[in-house]
C-alpha cells in the first residue's frame, strides 16, 4: 500500500473542525491551514468539488469537502491505516519495554543445582521466599533458581511438593 498523506491520521480531527465551521465556503488558504498542506496539495484536495469562482480565486463548498472526506474515513484504506498505526504504536511501546529489560546485565552463574542456590532463596513445600536488594538482584536470583530447576528437576520437585 502506498504511503498515506501526512494529514491522513488526523482526518477525524479535520472533519470535526470542518463540521464546527460556520462558513459555507473555504478558500485555498483555509484548506491549506486545515489540512496542514501547501498550495498545490490544497488545490488537489479541492479539485472537482463545487464552489465559487471569483477572478482566479476559488472557494469550495464546505459541505462538499466534508462529504468527500467522510467517505474517505468510511473507506477501507483509512480503516486499514488507522489499524496499522495502532499496531505500530503497540509494537513501539513493546520494544521500548523490551529495550529497558535488555539493558540489564545478569552474569550467568556456573551450572547450579538446588543445594548451590544463593542464600536469599528459601524453598519449602508450597512456599518460595526470596530476599533481594534491588530489581537486578531479584532478576539474578530468579535466573539462578530457574537454572537450578532446569539442571536438577527431580530434586526441585521433591523440595517444593508436600511429602506424602
């Protein structure tokens, strides 16, 4: 799909402004300001719409302009673009959160077994207690616990499951 114009994502706001205007006709400069475009693009946006000609100046009917862009909002390309932008915002936010987490450096401990866990971990049947000094310390402790679990699952299962 080709790139959309810069004003495309603001179309709902533009339509609200158009609806609120009290004038019947908009000249090129009003369209430029409303859409945030230059002269040539404003003329293209006004092209083919009914209006008034005064000398070489043209003013388009506000309701005709409104109807044209209400049809654009109802169309599939606009709906697709709005969905695409929402997905992009979500992806960027997810990436920002991931980037913050990736900046944390945790040294990988030597292969651990359950008896070798750091002192801040208390593991009893039905309960896990961890004491830590900060977020990175907690992350390192949880990582060590996960490594011990992976390296010695039977011992871990015996430690956390109630005795029969």
